[in-house]
């Protein structure tokens, strides 16, 4: 089978998935070509996966000239493929335009839900409609994406199978991590792994920690590993509210931080299949998270889930985990069990091949 995989710009998750998929398909004896921006081809070493590669001049925002050239390239490559598999709403919509009057079936994986209101939200909604009407099969990383596509008239929409990351390698014990953070053995540690962006709603973390400390005298530090456009604003809020939340910036020792945590926290407004929580499950961490997007499907019963944006519920859940060791121990046991059930690269490859065969 000749498969054309198409992706746009990626900061991590989508690129890693496409790379693993390309490598698996090549290893299974299929002919694979990957179309992606030159930076992504290099960043994810897609040629090293054994696939042919084609540089695609596509950005995350519309550009009439570049997009028309990208469509022409997709049409040329897609016309000689048995199946085209595009990743993301923007790339999926452009691939749909490229394959007009081309008999090659189109599979589109949507890795993100709509960003909400504003211009970007309206553009995303248009792209979703194009994908729903044109794709032979839409794969969504969470149930809400699948439901949206079916509501828009998609012929078929199903859950995508994305491989969980392998367990992280811990290089320092919890005591060394705590010394590095400047906290003593009595201080309880909350860890959040997130990009500092609106989707992750770190304001909820700040507000929930503040409310929890109004009701309980708990020695605690909430450490956030990650960077992003909201850093300066969030730091100003932390300073104004005088809460023990620390923005650590980009970290290469996420596995160490998760292993040292008394609880791992996610305050996201929307998630697909959250990588940070999958890493926390592998590590056997006690997890508190908002019930956003695909989070519940990923963690199962191995987390305390609270409504999105609910400060009071998040504060109560954090206090419950931090105050009661039995609650932490139960969550940790459940996390270890759930971590063993997460999909592997072999599972993702098998699901992709089944999807391709279903549209041929």
C-alpha cells in the first residue's frame, strides 16, 4: 500500500504521532511519503523513519500563494497514493481541496477541538465543515471531536488511536528534586506540565491553590513545567495573589518532577489525549484534572476529575489529595494499573491500517 501522510506545523504531539506512524508503516512493508514543512521534516527526522519526504510550504495561518502551491503538491502526490492521511483541520481541508476529482480516499485525523470564539474559532469551524463534507473517514482524538464531525454531516467519524509516550526515565530521586526546588521534606508538591497558554487555564490552578490555602494550612508548592505566551501575565497574577505557584519554564526533567510530585494536576479547558497525564499514569502519580475533552477517556478511574473552570471543586480535590494519604495511595495504585492499558505504537499502527483498508 502506498500511503501519503500530510502534516503542517507541529510543536510536538502531532509530529511524533506522524513519525511513529511512518516508521511503523515502513516497517510493515508499505510505501510511505510524508508531506510536511521543511522544519518539521527535520525536527521529527521523518526521512530517518524510512519514508520519502516532500517539503510542503504551509504555515499555521492562511497564505493564498503558499496554500495554492501546497494544494498542487498534495494533488500530485496524492494522485499516485492508495490513501492520503492528513493531520489537523487546516491540512485536512487543504487536502480535501487537492483531491477534488481525484479518486484517492482521504482520511483526516483531527488532533484539536475548536479554539473557541474570535476569528481563529470561526476559521476553525469552516475548516471542520470542509473536512466533514470531504473526508472519507475522520478520526478524532476525543469523543467531542467525533460528535462534532458527525453533527456536521461526516460520512464516518471515529476515535483515533494515538500511542501513549513510553515511561519517562527518572534520573533523580524525589529528595534531590525537592532540594533543587528549594523546598523541605514537609512541603507537599503539586506538578503541572503544560504550555503557558489559554487552553491550559493556569489561572484556575492559581485560584484553586489560593482558595485551598484559605481553608487549610498546607505547606505546598505548585510547580508548572512549561513555557508559552501567557508567562508574563501569569507571573504577575502569582505575584499579586501571593500564592505558592512557581513557573519553572521549559524543563528536560519532567519525569523527575512527576515522580517527585505528591499530585499531578491538569487544569486544561480542552484536551485530546493529554501526553502529560499519560506520563503521570506511567509514573503511578496521584492525578487531579479537569474533565476536559478526552481527559476522562485517558485516565479512566485513575484520577479525580472536576468540572472545567470550577475553582471550588478543584480546590476541594487538591485538598483531599494533599491532606489524605490514603486518597493519594489509592490514586497511585489506580494510575499504575491504568498506565498498563494505554495504547502502544503497535496499537496505533494496527488501527491506522484498519482505517485505510476500510476506505479502500
